[in-house]
């Protein structure tokens, strides 16, 4: 857990503390620091804290001021950079970027009313301003795992620790992939959902402390660690789901069979699902989604004559969907199926693991029913499978070894 020094010890070194060098690569025994993009391209942000917050100019390290506890200042874009609008309406001189940190233990900086550990950096970008949270890896995980995994019951702790290790591995492997934007990861599903202090729980911190610094490695390298809600009985190989992904020995399809006709993840509320379209709604959905993945002729969508699964992957998922029209057909690759065959405009299909039942009338499709299993891409850690395995007495080491075969746990710091 990141802890800042008490205010009496901090003032002399404050400028150095708030400096903004690019973090170096993590080394053994050194906890890395992550830069999390909270807002990008926004016109303004509100900055405050539940204790006094010190603000520094990133360009020259000089103090800008301090925001009293419970008071908010607004950060706005300006032709010369950024300006801070104080509570009394007065404005600071322009700054190229600012850093803000609270130095009272157990009190935190706030951005738009949400509390964060570590420090806050704000700088200009092409569309407005970027707000970034810099903090230690373990503190970052404390704001991630509870949102990604959800609260767990007694007897399910090993599943929570499994998620901690996978989330840490993912973050370290992908650290810096948004370098062009000035940070390491987004705070949403483009990376991992991060909610700051409000997302932390004692249960999550306990799981972090039991696995501090541990990641998954394959032949000495930190792996690409994926996870999803529910695999539906068998995980997917990475090449089944992502178009450009190369096959990896540790990301192959793994059975989630628990014996006796059950699967470890069949406790998931999304283990089985059903979606239904009539002819008109199917036509409306495909009219919006097909042009995004295929060349569709002008003049609107032709009558849909049939719909069938033309290929399956090794794990039984849909590898190709054949949509047949009056004058030809379109074959949708498996990785695009969930975004093309949407239940409605606002969400993708639960998974690629499904069967179709198609009804015809007067030579065209009048009804389609998809019955499937699982939720998410199905690669790597099956979260509900991990819960089922934890309930069955498996520890996190065994859970991870199952979903990521051939990997080893390694402690980086």
C-alpha cells in the first residue's frame, strides 16, 4: 500500500516528490508505479481532497498553492496551458501541467469527487486536458480487483487471489502501451476497470497482501494474462477470439469440467443464455452491424434467406457465421460474430459458444434463436470457474496453473 509521509516531513522534499519522470521498467524488489488515465480530452476537471492538497507546476517544480480540505478548484484549458480557478473565482497563471498530492496519511486527492491514492497529474492534450493518477502497483490493484471480480464469500478467497495475480500480470505486461497519450493504462474496459479508493475493500487488500508482487511467467517472461466472466465449460484459445493473436501454449483451450455432468463455472448466472430475434429485428441489427465488418451492397440489406454456423473452433465456439441473402452470402469470422449478431444495439452477444435454431417463412428468415453458454471472450482465467474451484478446495496456485498451463508464479518485488 502506498503511504505518503506526514506533512511535517514532507514540505522540504515536496517538489522532488511531485516530479514527473517517466517510470522505469520494474525490477526485482522494486514495486513499479503505474500511470492511469482517468480523463482524456475533457475541457475541465475538479480537483480537491479530504485533506489539504498541495499543487505544483510540473514544468519548473514551483508551488502553485494548496487546496484546503473539502474545497474544490477547477482546472481549465487555456491558450497558454492550464489554469486553476480557485473557490473565490480567481485564476492562476497558465501552467503547462500540474501535479497534486495530499500528504496526510489516510486522506486522499479527489478528481471530480472520486478519491485516489498517490498523486494526480493534469496536462494539456490535443482535445483538452488529460487527468492521470500515478500510484504504486499494489494500490492500483486495490482499486481494480473488487470491480473486476465482485465481492466474494467465505471459502472463495483463492479465486480473489487468482484475480489479483492475473490483474497484476496484465498490468505489468501492458504497462506503457498508451505511452503516446502519456500514461500506461485507461481506467476502463480498454484495460481494467479502476475505481480508486471507493473500490477498495478489506477482502481485496487481504488477497493482495497474500500475493504481493507475484505474476505469471512463461519461460521467464511475464505472460499476456486474459480473463473473462464465464467460459461456459471450456476456455478458448487466444487465436479463436482475436484476429491477429498468435497461438500461445499457455493460452490454449482448457476444460472446466468438474465431473458428474457439472462444470466449475456452471454456478455463474450467465452460464446458460438465450437470445431471440424475429425477422424484422434481425434485419435491423444486421443493417447496422454488417457494414462495420464486411462490404455490404448499397440499396439496403437484401432479404435474409438463411443463417447458419459454418465453422467451429477447437473449443466448440462459432468460428464462422454464414449469412445467406437472395443474391449471395456473407461469411462473418468468429472474432466478429459477437459484435455482428447483437441482441440489441447497446450490447454484444454474450459469447461465441452457441447454437442456432432458424425458422423460415416464404423463403426468408422469420425467427432466430441462439442458445449459448458463457459470458465474455473465454480466454485465460474463467472468473466463475475460479470461484467454483475455490469452493472445491483448490488454492490459487492450482487454479492459475490450470487456466494458464505451463506458466510459473514469480515474485517481481
